[in-house]
C-alpha cells in the first residue's frame, strides 16, 4: 500500500509510531490519570452529551471556538497517607481537540475514553534520524504516535492552533482537500518525586499512526530536494553527506524510511502513476497545505509516501 500525507517538523512530525513515558528515575505510564482530564463546564457538557455530536453545526462550532479550553489536572501517588510523587497534566485546547477526534475518527464518549486508555499503555519507539533527536512513543494498540516537543515548539503551536482548527474545519465540513497529518491532542506532563526531589516536565503531541493496520513495503520522506537526501540502507552510506540531519528512519514495520534520492532511484526518475481524480485531489491538497503552512510561517515539512 501507499500513503501520502504531509509530515511537518516539530508539532506535526508524523507517520511514526508512539510510547511509555520515562521519568528520570522511574518509569511511569504517562497516560495514567489522563482519564481525569475531561473538561469541566462547557467542555464536560460537550463530551457527556452525545446528542451534541449529532449536529455537524454544533461540532464545527466547538472546533472553531476561540475560547482557550485548557484543562489542568493534578494528582498524586499516596502511600499510607504519605505523598510519594505528584503529577500534573495540562491538556491544551481540550474541547477543540475533542471535536477534531470526533470529526476525523468518529469518537463518541465511549471511544473518547478508549483514546485515553490507549495513551495509558505505550512503549518507547527508537526512531532514528532527524535533527531534533526527539523521543517518540507508540501506544500498545498501535493506533497513536506520541512525539516529545520543545517548549518553543509548544508555544508555536499554541499561537497558530486557532488557524489549524479553522483549516481542519474546512477539510471536515467543506470538502477542502488536505493531506496534513491530524494532531489529536497536545499535552504538558510533569512529575515531582517527593522522596528524591527530582522534577520532570515534558511536552508531547498525539498524532494518528499512519502505519496502523497497513501493509507497508516501502516508505519515503520527501522534501523535493536531492541535496543530502540519500538514506543509509543496510548499514551502507551512498550519498548521505549530512549524517546528522537526514538519516533514514525506521517505520513501524521495521523498514527504513527512505529519502528523495532513494525515491528517484526506485522509480527510475519516472512519476508515480495516479488516476486522474487521485492526481487532482493530491495536487489540490498540496497547494492548500503549502499555502496554509506558509501563512503560519512553517517552512520545514515533507510528504510521506
């Protein structure tokens, strides 16, 4: 099979499987306690009332709401009245992301709880390549990918989140073509070990796993450039002059994620054969997506094929 989806740097880096969150001293499943991060007030009504999901207009209204529905949850590990560790989980734009999940994946209340349960059980995934060296994780059921991001990337996303939700609403409700990977949640998770005094704070994004339930034989991460864009295969280096920036990554199926020059080599320089309607959809989607990314000043992105 073949997948085409835009993969963005930072908050939107995609197509790579997710994981168990590691603190400095002990391993704790960072999804534990997420079941308590249901929004209160309007957010709670949104999640608890299934009827509100039946109307596309209501769902779009939730997605386009300018209100910053950030939810901050705190909980603790207590043993015989003694607090051993404190935890904090802040869910950004909670109501809007709930609308994204419902519109894209069809989540109701039960499925929303299933999303949280998926996040509660995940394993580290050793993704290779890229400049950031970010930590990737994959849920045990394989449905979601989690990527650790920096505070700068988090702040950048928070600034353009309303534009992102507006763009998704055009795709969900107005047949606007797009191949952007879907971000399903953004969180900040922290812990404080009261015994050792150690503190830990991480920012993560949750994305769809494009490889889930797909039979993938080859995967290419394309930027439209042939400069230092040849991946290592089988431990050999052919044309990769920048080993720290663009090494081949490993897909969820264990195959290397290849680069532009590998793609040209694979196709012998010929374009991929697409049906007319598929080509028209892809061209429109790339035009829409690149215009959107330029408007929010995102310049580092690629297409996963």
